[in-house]
């Protein structure tokens, strides 16, 4: 039985994935006439849209095409990073492209990991295509997987009840179309995503049997008491101790959450809604969103490896052991249904956790958990922890990331926010490990004009070096505080961590001087300017022509889009002298005397008003996946917080420059748009 063309396609996107309709309908072939045959009235609108996409592609080139013009061998240069690895870069006009270096192999697998990988590879054998997905599963509102998977009464079941096609998963199978379109009787004709779902289940069953006492590496990440039912089988977990901060529970059977784990993996990927909630881990989430859309079958395999072995690639250094001990799903939160989750949490534990993301993260995560659970938690913990090992080489430091909980100290909350945010370099590492580990096409692109009068090489080495994330951020905070007495810096550095000395040496090269005053005067504007919107039309076109693109943006803009749909057609930042006229036109319902009181309006409106009153660009503090580009229409779809936003070119790039700002072209570098840089890949590959 062939699958209907409508169902395993990308709705409203030029990246159309594989369907089985008697033809190869993968990639650009999905736009051929043979693959554009409507079978029902419901398909007519979607197929008409695809034909329009094909017209656009014929005129402007497909988003799926390999990005061109990345420089010849003679143009390519390289620099040696602090870890001894070389990174290549090329500058074309005002566009800098910095390629990911190729890391040395990660930690060698032990006997247990080796055996687990053998079982997973065996069950996934032959599933070597990206797979497709059901357009009907991709909704405007994110799928609250932690709630949906708790509707199964796990505590009344045991591992013996864990069988596919039983009442355990029947609701999910029906809701996600698995029951109807993944009939195992037609195994040879099934889409790879269907095959991957079955392979993940079969691998889990074999792994439970062979490792009855060990369980998945990330079993603690699936311990959650939210929703209708806790996530564990009968007797698998002891009572939750809410007197601990954060709450803890003793796991008696590490395999006791495997049923919930399967639900969590399948739902997150099938609905393309992995959600950072209020954690502020956006730059680490965007690659997971991209692989879930571009290659869902491979995302399921990645998730299976991740949950069981603690990483999805042998080229990744293993994160430090403490990441496997955290139980984020036990932290209570106040939900949008007007009650606490879990409902039986003691009165003493009914305290809201402080959001450690940016203002827009906190707005998007309102009435939701402050920590993700399951696969999403495991994914970003692994990326952060693996990069820390890659760049820092040790676990002999305090935990890099912490579970957020009510009562967390300000010091720990600030530390958590700093470690979770990510940088352009960690984004590149995430792309390299998740999106294109095979061909190594990941690269960062940004406007080289932010480098002021520093040389290209010295500036790129300062901004794109593989610094250890936590130490780099701590150094920047420290250096900023030394501006009152810069002459003391050289002596103070002798007692600072080695990373501080290395960053300072890079700053010396970028400034072309050893004078501390000159260094701070020249280098601080570069470090700050990299985080101001400066994206150009050429850079946006490069991102659109890439196979996958992750944008670094000013997050508050998305809160505005969420609050006012019309905002997506406007530049996000208005110059100060235009503020009153703009407000009168766009928000006539807000009296002029309230312009300085945004707190009266709340949500996205308040965030927008605050930014509109600013006298300089806002900094980029968020990462999103650029899902689709309709360049002729100047419309774009971006993914964030488990959902999608439709925005205009004007909003992304702005319509003017900020006056009195620096850059190599003063007054013509920083825009009133929202994009600072992008991480792009020409291929999606898997091991």
C-alpha cells in the first residue's frame, strides 16, 4: 500500500521530504509533476502551494540547493584555535564565513556502550534515508509532550505491558497517524520514519532484556511527576522527596521509565516541537529542531542512541557524569490550567522557580516547566557537556548546568543562565555534531564590518575561537569591570585562569597593541558589536540557500509577533525620533502618557515598547531555526520554543541603520533588524 502524498510532506515549506507514491519524491523531486498529484480535495490547496514554491525556486534557486560561492582554495585561510585545532575561514565582501574544525574522535566506548550501539545499529539496519513526516502533526501551538505522555497510566503498568500496538500507545498512534499510515503489514513500502519508530521500540525492548539492571544512560531525565500520571512503571521509583532542593526520587529500576521515554522521543520528533521551555538553552535546541524536520527518521535514531548511551556519536566527548544524575521532571511548576504540577506537591514546595532565560524566553515559558525533560533535556545537556569537555578537557570543575528549582540562589541562577545560553562557537559545534557530521559543511556567517579596524584574521580568531564557554563569559564580565583601571589588567591576569590569558592575547592581536587602554577601547566595541543586528541581504540570501540555517536574533521581537501578528511586517526597532509617530499609528489605543509605562500592558506589547524607547540596537540573545524562505514574497518562517513564526524581510533585516554606531562603515553597519549572525550547513548527514 503506497502512502498518500499529502501525509508525509512538508506543509508551507520549500523543503519537501520523501513520500512513497511510486516515485522518488525526496528533496527537490517532491516538486516534480509526478509527485504533485492530488488524491483528495484536502490536498488541492497544499499542492497548489507547492506549485507556487516551484515557480519561486525556478526563479531564485531552491533552499535545498548547496550554497555556492564559499570561496576557492586560494581564498581560504585558517587560524589555529586554543585547543590546537585549525579552523578555516573566507571573507567575501562584508561576509565572513568560518568553518567548523574537525574535532578528534571522542572517548572510546566501553564494552557496555559498544554492545548498546551494536543492538541499535542492528535494529535500524537499512534505515538510511531522512524520512518524512505528517503535515497534520505540525501545529501552530507546540505539542506539550510532557503532558501528553503523562496521560498513560504508567504506575499501573510494568515492563511486561510494554508492547507496540496495545492500548498503551493507542491514543498516540491514532493522534499522530502512526496507526493509519505505518501499518507494519506493508513494511517494505513504509516511509523511513515509520521504520525508525518501530526500530526505536524494538531496540528498546532488546536493550531492556540485555541490560536489566543498567537502563538508559539518561533514565533520570525521564523521571517526571507532572500531568495525570508519573512517568514510571509500578514500583520503579520511590516517593519523591520535595524537601530536597531540587526534589529527588530514588530510582529502583532504571528501565522503569522506558515506556515514557519512547512516547517522549516519538512525540517530540513527530510533532517537531522539542521545547526548551524556560531554560534559556535556545542555541542548543535549534539543531534538534532542524534534524527533526529535515531527517525525522535519523532524529529518532539519534535520540535512541542519546538516551541509551549518553551521546549519539563516538566523535563526541562524553559529557561529565553529573549530567546523567539530574531529575528535572520533579521540579514543580504552576501550569496554565490554574494549578500546580504535580497536583499533590506539598504546600511547602509550591514556589515558582525563577526563569533563567531572557525576557522573551520567560514570556514563552510562562505557566510551563522551567526545565525540559526526557530527550530534550538529554540533548542540550549532552551538547553543552560535550563541548565543555572538547574545549576545556576536564570535569574537575563545578557542574556547568544546573536544574532550575524554586529557591535557587541568585548566584546559581546567574551561573545557570550564563552556561546555558551558548555562543556562535557552541552553535557551530552543535551543527557539526547534529546536522552534518559526515561532510563537515557547517559554518558561521556574519558581517565582517563589526570588526572595526581590526584585521580580518585577528578579529575572527577573537570572535570564533573555541573558547571554553563558561570561562570565556566570565572573562568578558571581568574585563568589562576593569575599564575603570585598565592599566592593572596585565598584573591581574597572572592570577586569572589560563583561558583569560589566552583571550587577552587574542585581544592584543585584534587591537594591534599591548596597551591595556587601547585594547579595551578597540576590542570591547568588537565584542559588543558582534551581538548587535548587522545582517545584510547577501547574508540572508546565503542562509536561505543553505540546506539548514540557524539564526541568532533578538528574542523580544518574537514576543511581539506572538502578541501582534501585524508586527511581523514592521521593523522591530524604531529610531528614537520616530517613536511617538510610530506608536500613534500602530497603537492608537495606547494613550501618549502611557508610552513611558509599558508595565501597564504586559507580555509582548510591553517588551516591544521598552525596546522602541531604546537609543541603540538590542543585543541578540536567542537562536532560531530558519525553516523556510519565500524570497520573492519577502516572507520567512522561523522555528522557536517548539512552534513557528511567520516574519517579513523588513523585520529580519530592518529598514535603516542606527546612527552614531561604529563598525568599519560607521553609521552603516548596525541595523534596526533582528539578526546578528547565522550558522549554516550545506548538507544534512548522519553516521
